[in-house]
């Protein structure tokens, strides 16, 4: 079933409505672009629904550096490594 989004700012609500009212196995989303939409994708995943989505960026680094969207790829974690390990890695 296709659900139209009348206004782009309502996309996250339509995403959540889809899982609450229609019990899909898969949701396909065009252009995930806001923090609310990214949070909605997390809710969808927690419900066990597969999600296929697109977002804009020239490379993966664009997505990593976007605080609203970095959760889509698991987020960023900072670690501290020793000088020895840093030399080993080059």
C-alpha cells in the first residue's frame, strides 16, 4: 500500500502511522532528511519492520557528519588509542 505525504514536514508522522495502522513487513521511504524522520526509522526498526530509505549526500562522510542523520548508520563513537596502536595503524 502506498501512503501519500501531503506535506514534507509530516513525513515522520506518516511513517509512524504506517506501522501503527497497517502492520507492514517493509517500509520504503524516499529522502529521510530530518531528525524526526531519523527517530521514526528507529521506532520502525524496534517494531521489527524492515526499512529501505534514501538520504542525500555526496559520500558516506556527509552522512556521518550530519548530526540529524548519523544515527541511520549507527552513529559515531569516539575512542582513545595508545601511541603504539596509532603507529601500528599508520
